[in-house]
C-alpha cells in the first residue's frame, strides 16, 4: 500500500496509476474522507479515502511505509510533518 497526501490533479493521477499496477492506495487531503468519496469514485476508483492523521500509520502497517506528498509547494508549511513521519 502507498499513501498519498493530496487528492488534486497530481495525487489523483498518481493514485490511478498505482491502482492500475495493482498497488493499494490510501489518499487524503484537507477534505474529509466522506467529501473525497465522490471525486475518487470518478477519478481513482478503488483508492481508499482516509483521515490525514492515520495515513502514515496505515501505510507502514501494510506496506513499505511510503507517503507521497502531492500538495502544492506553497501549502507545504501547512502540512503537519507527523502526517508523513
Ligand atoms: N498537476 C500536474 O500536472 C503536476 C505534475 C507534476 C507535479 N505536480 C506537483 O504536484 C503538487 C500538487 O499539484 P496539483 O496540481 O495536484 O495541485 P492541486 O490540484 O491544487 O491539488 C492539491 C491537493 O493538495 C491538497 N492539500 C493542500 N494543502 C493541504 C494540506 N495542508 N494538507 C493536506 N492536503 C492538502 C488539496 O486538498 P483539497 O483537495 O482538500 O483541496 C488538494 O487535494 C505540486 O507540487 C505540483 O508542482 C503537479
């Protein structure tokens, strides 16, 4: 499993590519998992929307512990480093 922080253009495209390769994907953004569901159903079906605070932990438990940052550079200061610890 790979985690992706950011469900915009880049994060969603990356999720779709990983899923096509048979790799499970958790994805989160500033929106709640519930709010992401419709977007993912259309653009990355099969990706699991999760809360930010569990993405690193879930990724570590079921894979190599990779979290991809797919947020705009100007937003990076807003990202809690623990999210991708
Ligand atoms: N677009 C491309 O073709 C492309 C190609 C290569 C690389 N990139 C790089 O990928 C990065 C993202 O670009 P993008 O085009 O995907 O941007 P985007 O479409 O604006 O999406 C940004 C995503 O980041 C989320 N986000 C912003 N601040 C956040 C925070 N503090 N915590 C969690 N999530 C946060 C947004 O959340 P919400 O969904 O809640 O708004 C959104 O899902 C940039 O660094 C860009 O340079 C983009």
